C-alpha cells in the first residue's frame, strides 16, 4: 500500500506513454545525441532502470517515439484524405490546409506539436533518420493525394502539362510549407512577411498552385479561402 509520499504506480502501458510523451520534449530540445538517458528518465519521472525495462537503449526509445508520432499523425491525415475525391477542388483545399496549418503563429500551435516540429528540425540537422522515417510514413499519403489530384486537374484541363514531375512538384509544395513553418517557430518570425496572416496564407496557396501548373481561372473557380477557414477552424 502506498503512503502519501510514495510515487503513484502507473499501469505499464500508461507509464510507457508517459515516457514517450516526455521523451518528445527532451529530444526536441536536445536532439538525439544531446539527450542523455538520465535526462530522459528524469523528465518522465522514472528511474533509468525502469525506463530501460520499457526501452532497453536510447535508440529503442527514439525509434518507438518515431512510431508513436507517426501513428498519431497518420491516423489524423488518413481520415481526412479518405473523404476527398481526386479532383482540382480537392487539390486546392489540400494546399490551403497545408499552408494555413504551417503559417499558424507559434502561440497557436499546441505544445506537443511544437515539440514535434523542433524534433523534426533537430533530426534534419543531425542525421535525418527521425525526419526521414516520419516523412516516409506520414508525408507519403498526403503527397500521394496531391499527386493524384494534380493528375485529374491536368486531365480536365485545369492545369497545364509541366516538365515538373507531379510527385516532385507535390514534395516541393510540402517543402515550401515546411519552410514557412520554420520561419514561425521562434515565436517572432525570422523574416517578417509584409502581409496580414490571412493574406500570407492566400498568397502562399496561389504561389504553390501556380507552381504546380494550375491555371489562374481554375484557382479562382475552386479557391474560397474564407469558406475553407470556416471548415478548418
């Protein structure tokens, strides 16, 4: 029986989740190589020995965290993507969704999501393994959808045939959106874009869609940013 001063005994699965949640913040701030097992255990409120029962090495914890983050994000995106048909309208909506999400002020991004963004950025600076696995498991579905929607837009005459491979173009859009997010991460943007936030999103969407080859008339016909903002709020 525990005393008022003894630690609360958590079920094994719940303890594992707590270790993963706290590890996200530590790896985000310190990177893989900078984080020590002592720091990771302390952040989770457990001993190193207990942490090692769940994750025998720091590498095992890092890989489990990658899987943990991917499952959460992949499930969220799969549900949204599964409801959309391949069309020009879906392409426009997806690009708006991506830009609006990435251009949120840092204060509007949940703490766990901010930590994930820092972890991805740290991974790219280090060996890229976490970011590589995350993009492969989470980004791929989004890119697949963009590519298939773009193919329909070309077939229906809403987009010009381009020398840019559709899949490469879709990844370029993702990279552009990611850079917009990185610009916002410090809280005060690194580069102050001379436009209100809503205008920044709209201009980013137009830039990305025209880069993919969409014709201006097709963008005007399908892009309704105020309505999209209501749907995605």
